[in-house]
C-alpha cells in the first residue's frame, strides 16, 4: 500500500484501498455475494456484499463452519 500511495503521489494520480474480499465479490453476478479467502490455521476471511459491492455484513475471521452457520438467507436490492 505504501508503494501504491507513493507512486500515486509522485504521478498526481489517485489511489483507493479495496478489501480483498470486496474484490473477490466483484466477480459475482448474484444480488448477494458471499466471499471467503483462506486465512490458514483452519479459519477463513469472510464477507457478504450486495450487487453494488456494499458490505451487508461485517467482514470476519473465523472457521468456515462457524461463518456458514451465521449466514442467513439475504435478499439484495439491486433494482430489478
């Protein structure tokens, strides 16, 4: 991130930080997108987003089984 910020400042361009989970969710096509990444040691990073890539649940670090148990059926609002 420091390198990206330095290059942006030197070239007069803007830079924005984006969560890795949000980036993974951007590849989805459903109204609600649950993204997870292996965090090692039996845990995952997990997040739930709507089709506008706004978080609709907090990003978490926990076991995959625990995270899946917390996911309730959610409906996205993406106009259509």
